[in-house]
């Protein structure tokens, strides 16, 4: 991802990118499956949410496609946890949906809080790399600039989903603290595991 006027990525930087893209692909798969499982029960009880659920699903599907392409392009091994994450994400989406609109939105709020922070850390790391290259008189490659732009866009769309969830009474879920706490802990664990397995 570097131009000829700069040094190639260090081993640590390449490992960071491999882990980041692997986790991002797995996380976006989970998001697609959560929304896919949530949408039928939520829309059946709350038809006014049909367009919002479709909008969020479509954005997640686009994110998943983006990371599928990046993982293939850079020949990164996907996480071996795919089968587990498929079951867990579908179960999470369905179970929160049958608990009601507020619980489904609390799920979105919890997931997007963790994912927004996760993407923000990646953006900060890549931005620092770019600053270091420029401080040494080099040029940031177009590919690195594009990746940084992609991560920023996806982060912002994820945070938009968080805002939609709060606007649709996520905090009215009962038990809110317990539900969001468990989901956020699960997200952090899934990120940690997917980086390594």
C-alpha cells in the first residue's frame, strides 16, 4: 500500500492491517445477519420502521462487500470463527427482535457503539501512519488514502445507525443496562478472537 517514494509497510503494520480487515469483514457479516434476523419481526410489529431497517441493512451489506473485496485483494485469511459468528449474530438479531422494538434498537446501539470505537481506532492508526510518512518527506499512497477514506465513511455510517437506534427508543429497552452490557462485551470478545483466529 505504499508508493515508490516511501518505505513499504513494516511487518507490524502489515499484521495490523491483516487483523483489522479480517475483523472488519467478520463484523460486517454479523451486522448483515443481525439486521436480516431482526427485520421480519420488527417490521411486522412496527411497519413504520421498514424503510429504516432496509436502509441500515443495505449499508451493512455494502460494508460487507467492501471488506470481502479488500480481504480477497490483499489475500488475507478470513477468521476461522465464521460459522460461530453466523449462528451468534442470527440468534442475537432474532432474540432482540422478539423482545421488541426497543430491545432491537438497544442491540443496534450497543453493537454500533463498539464498532464505531473499533473503526475510530483504525482510522487514528492509519492517519498517524500517513502523518509519519509525510513528516519524513514521503507521499502517502493513493491506496492508503483510499483505505483511510473507506474506513472513515463506514465508521460514520455505523455511528449514523447508532443515532437511529437512540432516536427509536433504544434506551427504553428493559433491562437496558444488562442487555447493552452483555452485547458490548460480546462484541469486544468477538473482535479480540477474530483478530487472532
